[in-house]
C-alpha cells in the first residue's frame, strides 16, 4: 500500500513546520521518522478516515490561497501560522476538527520519533 501522506507530503510538512517550530530544522532522517509514526497510526485507521485526512490537507492548502493569496506550502512559516490559527477558529466545525486532528498527528509524530 502506498504511503498515505505521499500525495500531500509538502502540505503536511508545511503545516508541521508551523505547528512544531523544531520541525523547521528537521533533516531527511527526522522527517522519515516522524512520517513513519504518523503512517503507522493512520494505517490502523479506516480507509475513509485516511482519505479524509488527505482531503483536509488539500482543502487547507486551497483555503490558504483564499486567505493569503498563496498556498500553505509557499507561505513563510509566520503566515502559515496565521492561516492555521484562522482555520482552527473557522465557523465550520469540520474545518476546526481537521486542524485539531492534523495537529494531534503532527505532535504524535514529533514526540514519537
């Protein structure tokens, strides 16, 4: 089975760098270790939940364009933080839950590596 994060890896990493400042200094080995923890956790979840994560990451990247004129991946870290703070306070509950779910996975990956 292909890695779940593969289609959204740049977005996942951009969000991780905004949520965990130490991730800005990750090298290849740290990213691999972090993503392996997240992949294992996601692999134990239903396929529908895995797809929801990928969909949310894509949506967050597009919503960033509407808020800032650029994708999350192309924004500097400070602007990514601002976009993510706005998304975590969004009027749509699914968007807020998506941010908290991704944050949980990122923290798990960061501390679990």
